[in-house]
């Protein structure tokens, strides 16, 4: 445990930040999971409508340094590809 006053404050700040980041990351993962469930259920149109909000969530997470920018881009690409694949297989 920290002894110095500034170290105590730094510990409090880091704990609060960790909680906030964990909540944001949980929201991000739930959004991705929801999108994958829609695709698995065959609800392609709903998945397409959900995509812009998912992009927004990914971009915000990258901006807040929860995930790296390249990971955000990679996830967006893969999620879009999964919609395209499911459209091909259902046709």
C-alpha cells in the first residue's frame, strides 16, 4: 500500500479508471456478441442495421485506447465480411 499522499491519490485514480475501462470494454464485447448472434440467427437485415452503431462503438473504444486502432479496423472488416458470407450462403 502506498504511504505517500500523492501515491494514494494515484492509486484511487487508477482504480476508478480501471472500473470505467472495464465497463466500456464489457459494452464493446456485448455489442460484438449481439451482432454475431444476429448473424447466427439469420437476421441479416437487422445485423446490417446494427452495423453503424457497432462501428461507432469500435471507433470510440479505439479512441479511448481500450483497443488498438488496427484491432478496431480488423474487427469492423471481419464483422462486415461475416454479413457478406451469410448473405451468400442464404441465397
